[in-house]
């Protein structure tokens, strides 16, 4: 077994600081939450960006997050229809 040296601990702390800076920058750029759509049902969920980065998200994980609430989703529009509506200005 190898011993953990102070150099190793320093590298680990540096990695953690760098990782945290990266996560903060991504959240600043893309927002605290992302809309993740379950492909099998079309349901949308509000997933923290941090969870996406740190854990990765699988379909079975989505049930632990709240459903995404927005008017276009609630009216039953598909993503394609929403894009068409935006292009047409409706």
C-alpha cells in the first residue's frame, strides 16, 4: 500500500478547487437548473446542473426531481411544435 503524502493531499485539494470553479462557471453560463426530457414519455424534469455534472443522469433517476413547469409544456406541445411556433412568431 502506498502512503498518502502531503503532495498528494495538495493535488487533491487543487483538483477539488478547480472542479468547483468549473461547476460554478457552467452554472453561471447555463443556469442552476436544466430541463431534462424523458424520451419514453416526453415528461420534462427540473434537474440541477450540478447533479448533471457530478453524477450524470439516467432515465431512472429522473423521478427524484420535480417536473418542469412551463406553459408550452403544459399545453401539450412537442419540442418540434414549440420550435415551429417560435419561428412563425405564434
